[in-house]
C-alpha cells in the first residue's frame, strides 16, 4: 500500500523527472523508494515540485488535467508499476486520433 493512502504499493506511481521521486497517483505523496523508511523523507509532490497541481485523488487529478487545462510535469512509468495517469493519456491520444480520421 502507499505509505500515505490506500493505493497498492505495486501500482499507481509515476516517476517525476524533475525530482527523481516516485509519486503516488492517488494522493500525491512522493518518495525516493517504496520502503516504510522513505515515509520520513517524503512529502507531497506539489511541495517538492511546485509545477504539480495539488490534488486529492486520481479522479481529481485527471479531471483537472482534462477539464481544467492544467498540465502535469513530465513523468514516466517506473519499472513495471502500472500508471493510470499514463494509461489515461494514451487512451486520450488514441481517442483523439480516431475522431480526426
């Protein structure tokens, strides 16, 4: 589980390029690694990288980006941990491309 919320430990993280931190997509808590000890050194990503919007849940983050025009700083998939954020971005690109064809 996420150190701060109920997200599973092996899912829903992205690697923030600017900080090198793993960001929980559900609550925004960011750490260097996925250990209990990392909790002491972690903080919310919008504190550590102010380019991130403050969000309360993954649906909140997604709605801010899709409907509010807020962009998310560059991030990538971390190892084999699935990312709902990156999956949603790919789905959006696919759907946008299908409509324009």
